[in-house]
C-alpha cells in the first residue's frame, strides 16, 4: 500500500523499492505466488524509468515465483513481456522461445485470437531476425488471420504485413511480397507521420520490379518519390529516381526516358548538396551523388549495348560510351573526396572508366587509370577480396596495353 501511495505521488523509485520489499517478504513467508503481482509492478516501473535490465530481472522473478500458480493468461502476458525485453537487447533466439510460450499459454487461456495473435506476430518478427524466413512467414500468416486494427491496433497489422513482405522477399516470392507491402502501405497512408508509408511504398516498388510488374513498379516508385520529397529526404528521392531509370530501360524504347530520369536524379542530388550545411548530411549526399553518377554511367553503357545495329552505325554507341566516361570520371572524383570510406567505390568507378577508355581505343589512358588503382591499394591487405579483385582487374587492363604495344611494334 505504501508503494501504491508513492506511485501516486510520482515517486517511482520509492514505489519500486517498496514493491520489491513486499515481493521479498511474500517469498520469505513461503507464499511466492503473492509476489508475482508486485514483481510485475516493479517491471513496469523499471520500464518507465528506462531500465530494461531491471524490468527483465523482475519479470524473470515473476515467472519463477508464479510457476504453476499463475493463470494461463497471466503466464502468456509474462512470457510476452519478457520476449519484448530480451529481444530489445538482441537475444532474439531466447525472445522467440518466450514468444512461443506466450502463444501456447494464450491458446490454453482461450485467447488465441487476441493475446495469442499478438504473441505470434512477435514470434514471427523474432524468427525473421534469425533469418528463419520460411518459419517466420508461416507464423505471420497465422497471426494475420486473427490480427485486427480494432483489437490490436493498425500498427500491429502493418508491422505483421511488413515483416511478412520481408520474409517473402527473402524467399524470392516477390509478387506475394509486393502484395503485403502494398496493403501495409495503404494502411500507413492514413497515418499523420508518413515515414512508414514512404518506406513501404519504396519496398513494394522493389518487389514489383523483381516480379517483372514494371508498370506497377513505376507507379509505386513515383509514389514513394513524392513522399520522400514531402518528407525532405533527398537521398531516398534520388534512389527512387534511379530505380525508375533502370525500370524505364527495361521497357521497349525506354532508353531516352531512362537517361532523363538519371539526369533528374543527378540534378536533385546536386541541388540538395548545394543547400546542405550539416557536414554529415553533405557527406551522405556526396556519396549518393557519386553512386548516381556511377549508375548513370552503367545505364548509358547498358543502353548502348542493347541498341540496334543502325544506331551503332550512326556512332550512337561511341557517343554513349563518351557520355558514360564523363559520368564514371565524376563518380570516381566524388568517391575520392570521401577518403577511406569511399576507396572501394572510387577504384570500382576508376576501373569502369578504364574499361571505357580501352573500348574507345585509348589504351594509354586506360592504363593510367589502372595504375592509379594500384597506387590506391599500396600497402592494402592482400587477403581482402575486393582489394584482390581490383588489383587483378587493373593488371588485366595493363596487360592489354602491353599486348597492344607489342602488336604495334
């Protein structure tokens, strides 16, 4: 009673101390089942105080002391709370065990469609975090059969759809993944905060693209881009534009549209970079701009490679390679400003530019780029797979130059 009064006064620390004393007294008196209620109170106060370790200790004690005395619904609640706390510190395997226990005891209590659905939703999330996607998908589908916005809140429904979409994406069932992500996005569309809506629209677009539903993917990426713009997130706006560019290239006669979308992505990123004052944001946007230039270059090469013979006779391929070389050079220069963080991306762009130089008949320039890559990796760990691959590619380009020189001689 003193603990309850302390809580009413707002003294959470004193209330927790008195509840712990009450629980200890009941255990000492040989009546541990009476301690459970107060240990649950201690857990709640610890949670409010930002003390997850204290909450976990109290919940474990409640389960230990409650044993067979606690009703099934109470045991389900204890296991579910412990699952959330343990999962919060990254112990997802144990968290999954508690969520499974919670689902079992909820079923025993006749609460399969209420508390049990919530427990299965959590279990699915913990299985997904372990990479057990097939099991997680089965559990989440079962949970969604009972989850409802009225009983569990629309946030729980959206999270289950989101996780199920992630599972199905990992299992390469992209059409089904897109369906769940789109349904989740439709619910999130009505929320005041639109971050989840934008993310789900973007993820749905990725799934639609992988399912070869190109028109639907274009619409979803366009929707996501509008949301990213409204949220003031230029990096993801640029990513949506790049994705739309690659989609356009996959459609017949879409190369011009693809190039325009990539050019738009460059402009949006440059505009955001010019207006950014925060150093961390500037670094992020510089990295995004460099990746955009790199992908623009790759897209130009791809569009030229997939063009017809008539275009080749008109010199379209050479023009595309020249334009791609400009993009690759800009990418390499920007990655170079990012220091060690951008090293592998920089050398990748440099070698791509070197291959284009060689294709354009400029063996000397190609070799110079290859040597620059070798210099960049002087003293680097030779066991690193990326370093080894970059060095091998640079050596191949240099070998081509030597072979051409020998042939000319």
